[in-house]
C-alpha cells in the first residue's frame, strides 16, 4: 500500500522534481534498503536526495546512477 506526491519546478533548461513516496510495510524488520530505478528510466537525473523515515530510525543519502540504493539500517 502506498501514496505518492509529485511537484515539479522548471527554471530555464533546469528542472527540479520533488517526489514523495510513502509505503506501509508489514515486515519492516526485514527491509535492508530501497533501490531507486528511476536513473535508467530518466537519464537526465543526476542526483536524488533520498530520506528514509522508519518508526525507530531515519537515514539519508544522495543517490546517483552508480549508487542507486538507500540502506534502511
């Protein structure tokens, strides 16, 4: 089950996208990470500031085409 929100902003030939994705996970203790597959679908993406917020911890990372995974532990 999940929800998502998307905001876009364009200035000249540069665009910013804010994408919020929220999922409910019944086995959160088994989740080791989240992989963002958008780099192959949207080759213009250079970096993504990713944040994971769980019930007992938070983590953040800058994702890139060479490092598309955010560890959740």
